C-alpha cells in the first residue's frame, strides 16, 4: 500500500508544481526583503509556509482517505464522502487564512499615498 500511496502522492505533487514553486518563491522573497520590510515579509513568510504545508498535507490526506476506503470493510461511501468533505473544508479555511495574511502583508501600514497623477488612472 505505501508504494501505491506515495506513487499517487508524488503524481499529485507533480500536478501542483506551479503552486509549490510559487510558495517557495514567496518564502525566498520574504527572506530577501526581511530587513527592508520586516512585518510584510513576516506575514508573507507565514502565509507561504502555511500554503505550502496545506498543499502537501491536503493532497496526502485525500489520497490516504481514499485508499483507506478501498481497503476498509467498515467505511461506507457516505462516510468517506463526509471525511473528504471535512478534509476539504478544514484545508479551505486554512487556505483562506493564508490569503488573509497575504492581504494583510500588502495593505497593512501603508504610509505613502499614491501621487495624484497616478491616482486618476485608477478612478
């Protein structure tokens, strides 16, 4: 089972390479800009780390739950459906928190107003 589990998991990760690379790039950018912008960098680092962990964990748990259903005589399709739904909801809430942290990093404590010539473009 573990060979199949990790084979499927590896394939899932290959499909999510763009998200994983974006997380790693965000972590690197946060570390590079830490001295210049400590609070936004910290929020970005936390957000990208959470998103990376969420992406890795949700894929694994979904595959694991599915494989347990195939091998279990005790779980019905409805129970597995509920487990997968709860799994999705929990990770969705965590993913939403990561986006909230990114928004906080972008908009928290902005002191420089947009120059008036540029502001008219956005109105």
